[in-house]
């Protein structure tokens, strides 16, 4: 009773209600109060609804719910497939989602730390040719971010439409964080002044690993040097590996750890900003080695192929090759079985008669 009286005095009417049901309820109430405080804390720093244990009910359009075991299995499988064939964009996308979700809250906190980032989480804009007018960016002055971005896309022969939608991240808000990271990958290339060849991709992955801390960047940063080391071209290995390990990787890691957080920047509001001023504002310095890259002939046409697209293309190639192969075999058989033509016979007869006359 003394405990109940002290509780009532300390908490007022709420304490009186707790005292009426006995001390046992105090423990439950305290736990409930703690849980409520935790919920309020989460609500304060998140714009998405609370997502509990994985279920079969999708949390957003396109969501594929997975159990912990399924995510672990897909993480291992996609990692092995990505190492075997780094061109498997679908496997790299899967790996980034199944392995990166525990690291996304830290990136979301970086977005929440600025008004620019909070606006991103609320509006959730996308970067694609449907949402950003490439023609409008081409009209911007030389030296602006938007003009540099569209020029870089055309020079490297890539488009902003090759990023697969996120489907394995359970929390809708964290899904957008991952999607934003994907869609801005080309902008990170541009800020690092790196092309999309193997060397440029490797340098950018080291930058992303140091800056964002996602596991998929770690795998790519390992796979890139392995492919370069195992290259059959000895001259390429000598020319690339030394500057990569001694200059470019240290530069990428240093910039990745020192520049301002990029995930919370709303590039859509910065297209007209001077590109050089932007790099200086963010804290970038120029790479110590210039990575040469020839312009792609099919600028803006290259797509990131998934395994299904590659498989379908192989089927079409085989189907198209079969009639041509069968026709060639038929022609060869026809020529082998056909009797000699009249012209051949006449030429043969004339040669025989001429040889007879010469012998006589």
C-alpha cells in the first residue's frame, strides 16, 4: 500500500489508476511506457509505418517478402554469381538488397539530418528519363551539373533507366533509400570523374564502400581487381594495376571518408549549379591519374541486361542460326549429288577432242 501511495503521489491520476490494480501492473505499465517511448522515438525519426516480422503480405507495390533464411540463401547465391560474372546486373541488385538492409538506417539518418534529405524522404523523387528531361539538361550552360551529367551519360553510352526497382527490402522508407542510392550511381561516377570501364567502376566501388558502407560495394571492390589481375593482357596489367593500387584506390577511400554525405542531396534542385563549385562544396579533389575512355558509338543506347534478357537473346540467336545452317547443309548436299552441267560436258568433250587431234 505504501508503494501504491508513493506511486499515486508521483504520477498523479495515472499513478492512482496503476495503484488501484496492484504492484504487478506497475511492471507491465513500465514496460508499456518504455515501449511507447521507443515507438515515439522511431516515429520522430521515420516517415514510414512500422514494419514487423517478415510476412507474406507485401509492404509496397513490387515488394517480395523473404524470411531470414531466404535472404541469407539469396545473399550467398547472388554473391557467388556476381563474382563469377560481374555483368549480372540482376545478381548485383539482389545482393545489394539482401545484404544491405541492416546498413540502410544509417543512411536514412544522414538524410534526416538535413532539410534537403528530409524533403527527399517525403517526396521520394526518382531519377530517370521519365522524371528528368534530358533535353532540358542539354540546354543548360556548359559547366553546370545538369549539362555535365547528360554529357557524361552520352559519352559513356549509358542511360539513367537501367536501375532495377528494389523489391527485397522490407521497410518502405529504407526501400527508397536503396533506390535513391542506385539511381544516383551515375552521379557518383561523374563526381569522381570516372568512366564506366572496369578501372573506373572499380575506383567508384572503393569510393562507395568508404562513403556508404554497403556490403555490395565491398564485393565489387574485390571482384574488380581480381578481374584486372587475371587479365591475359600483360601490358594492361602493368599499366593499370600499379596506378590502381598505389594512387586511385587510396584517393577513392580518402574522398569517400571525407566528402559530405551524398545520399541526402537533392540533385534535382542542383542541376544549374556549377559542377566545379559543387565538387569543391562537397569536398572532392581531382583523381591523381586520368582514366582514359573512348566514347561509345551507341551513346545512350546501352542497357543493363538481366540474366533473363541474356538467356532470351541466346535463344533468339540459336533459333536464327538454325535455318541458315540447315540451308547451307542442304545446298552442300545438292551440289554434291547434282549431275555435271552441259557446259561442263561440252568443255570436257572439246578438251578430249583437242587432245586426240594433238596425239594424232
